[in-house]
C-alpha cells in the first residue's frame, strides 16, 4: 500500500494486473481471476488471484522500497491466515533479517505455502512517477504502456524463495450466470460494467468488500472527504449516482454549484444539488426496469459525473493550467 496519498504502488500493481504475463513469465505461473486490493483475513491484499494449474490462491504484496517493517508485519499475518497458497513479495530489495523471518515462519510450520521474493527494477520509477504526479488522473490508465518500455521490470530471487510442489482445488471460472435476485450478484455486475466501460477511473478497479449486504457502493474520488456513491436500488426503489462532500470539501461543492445550469445541461435535468448534505445527486426510479437496463443508465451517468467534476475535485485553481484536461463533459 502506498504512503502519503501516493498512488505509486497502486500504479505499479495495476500495470501488472493489466499485463499478468509479466509475472507469469518470470515466475512460471498461470494466473486467473485477478483482483486489486482484495480484503482477506482483515488484510488488504495488493493483488489476489488463482494459480490455475496448481489450484491455489495467489497473494501479491508490493513495496516500491526495500522491504520494511509494515509490509513484514502484513506478510507474517497473511502466512498465519492461510494453510496453502502462493505469496509473491515484490520490493526493490530485501533485508536479510526479514527474509529469514518469513522463511522460518513457513518452514517451521506445516503450511503448504510457497514464497516468491521478486525484486523490482528501479528503472520503472521514472515512468511510475510521471504517471503518479505528472499525468492527469483520468489519463493514467491509458498511459500505463510507458512502463512496458523497461525490458526487465522484475526478477525472481530463486535462492531466497521457497518454491515447492503444491496442489489445491481452487479454480477460477468467469461469471456468466447472474442471479439478479441476489444483492451480491447485482453489485458485482454493476462493478464489472463500471470497470469495463470506465477503466480509467481507478477507484473502480479496486475490489469492494461486503457486497452481499451493501446497498450503496462507495468509491473514493481521489481526494479525502469526497466519495462517488452508486446504487442499483435504494430503500425507495431508486437508482442513483451521488457525489458526496465531507470534512473540508464543501468549498469544492459550492464551486461546482456556481455552474449548476451547465452541469444540468451536461448530465441531465434530474441532477440536483443538496446544500444541506453537500451532495450532488442524479436519481431515477429503478422499479419496472431490468437490472441490466438500470446498470446501463447508471454507468452512463457515472461517467458523466466523472468527466464533469473531476477537474474541480482533483485539482485546485493553481493546477488548472498545468494539469487540467478538457473532456467532452467537463464543466
């Protein structure tokens, strides 16, 4: 996980998520069902998936520094939580005492866990830093390809690693049959459509937890105190997209409200500004519509929200000339 609000580690992980053959080739694995920032045993896993041939879970932890205490603690907790699987630990370098501690933790147990130590090539950092701080946040996804210019991005450290024959019964099967009477399926279908049609909004790429009982899905909007909220159906049978402002963010809300009429032209007359809640909302009746039809409309509205409001939410006036992009729906 990145520190100080930086997306550097997430950008690195996302590039591997989009190009899994990088890990597959270097580690001789076959990965499927990859997810970003999955919750597991109370931990947030940078990337999670299934090794299809071995039938075991794969957990990837990344740090764009030398191995440190915080990541060491997380990996020790992860080892305690699993009985079988593959852990891939990627860092610029590894401290000997941490390597020994992790190896001992596994070898002194009866757990069938393989541990891959993988070094990250620092030549990647120039591109990562450009994407993190020199690229408009809605343009990062389409420019991930610049990281592919580094020919040897990672290297397996075989002498450190624990690689033994293991076999499990885990299999990834792509979801094709959706049960729209099931809330988890409805939420997963909505997230799938958001990821496929608006992949450049990186918050959608992160896996959400508790989808089986969550009626409203929250997505960070890149700034503390601002959230994009979506639901296929609330308690009043409405579907909606909302941009909610909390903490120190109300000034951004009122700045956007100065262009309320323009916003309605771009998104629709159903758009409302709720001053008492510092919320911009677009809702419509979901009852009588199919889930697919409702989701199609929600995704369309969500994209208009993102394109219209991102510049104001993500960048202040002082950054306007340097970073702002003119999008089709931008205010």
